[in-house]
C-alpha cells in the first residue's frame, strides 16, 4: 500500500456532530459537504439520534470520555486543518470539546496553531423545534464561543444566544463573548431573498476583493452597531424546506478554511456551494428535501 504523498493528500477537518440516520443532517451531511470542498471529514460522534427527514424523536449523548477518545485517536495521527462543531449532545461534551481545542491549538509535539479555524453551527433545535441537547443548549455552548473562528447562527439562534432582537446587536453581543466572525443566515425570514450578514474583521473591505454575487446580485456594506462593519449577501429564496442546510453551510466554510483560504473567500465560496446544493435538492420522502452535496 502506497503512503500519503503531496499529490494525493487532502486536508482533514475534525467534525464533532450527531449521527442522523436519515443521512440528511449531522455527520453524513458534514462529510458530504466537506468532500465537495476537496477536503476529508474526520467524524467524531457526539450523539445518537432517532429522526427522519423532518422530526427528531430522541437524542442520546455519547459519553464525554468516548467523544474525547475519538478525537484523540484521530489527532494523534492526522494533521487537523480545521474543526467543525454541530450538536454536542450535552454540556459535558461541549466542555470536553472546548478543552480538546485548547490542547490541540497549543500542543507542544507539533507547531502550535493558535489560529486553527473552528466553525460552530449553534444548532439549538431542529427545524420543527425538537430539542437536540439533553442540557440547556444555549448554556452548553458557552465554553465554545471564545474559541470560535466562525459562528453560523440562523436568526432565531442568534436571538437566543445574544438576547438581542436586531442582527447588529446580536453580532456585537456574540463577538463580545469571543466569536471572531459571525455569519447570521436569513433562511428563516420572509420575502423573495435570503439575506446573510457577516460581521467580523475584514468584512468592511471584502467587496473590493470579491465583487458582486452572481446568484444574489450586488452585496452591500454597512456600518453595524457601535461602528462594527458587516457585509451582506442576498440570495434568491428557494421554495421548500431542507434537511441539513445549516450543517452543509458550516461544513463548507470549515472545508474552505482548511484549504487555507481567507475568511472572506471561504464565506463566499461556501454560500455559492450551499445555494446550488439547495437549488438541486432531492426528495427521499414527503417533507424536507436533502441538499445535493
């Protein structure tokens, strides 16, 4: 068996998420979306779930010790180029993952990587409101927020995490808790367009590097709360409901960052990928469709 060479090597993204038996969300969606970026997903299971393409009926967290052992075994052999976190399943798991990230960024047997990208999809409930954590999901995320490079909440999640009603104030509150970049997605809104808003370093001058969005028309730059700059993407709203769209976006961003791309470019490419995945989504049963990843 031939060894790994520079030609056939792929960057690895370490994923912490739950197992969705329907294959629409969770670890399966993460692995597929990452393959679509040209990277490899290393999938650590944080919870077993009972669900279909619409509803979550039960969540059984994996023990924190076993979550940690999965991650340690992988990091002991593979070079980790980024981390993506979905549901943690429990507060104990979230704390264990946070401690692991601190260790991985600082470990002395390799070059320390304090800027190792961490993308967090702060999933608080399913699309139907089914809970996805045994503990308070908002409180459970607390140890992970200061370690987060990109946080990808939808509008209800941003409100729940920040106790604020407006995107500018939500982003300011979340950045104050340590998140470097916030991408607040607009899929839960109304109207003919989905509006995604990026807050963070580099957002103010992103348009000079990236130009207009081919799918969504020109982007807009505007001053946010207390002078924070943000960039806005507008995408045509696609009819229907989709299973795993948030997983797909966060994983695509993590994959792009693992390739070494700047945050502005990673966010741009990942949103294009998700738009096309939703546009070409397919059905496996009545209800939510599956993005074509």
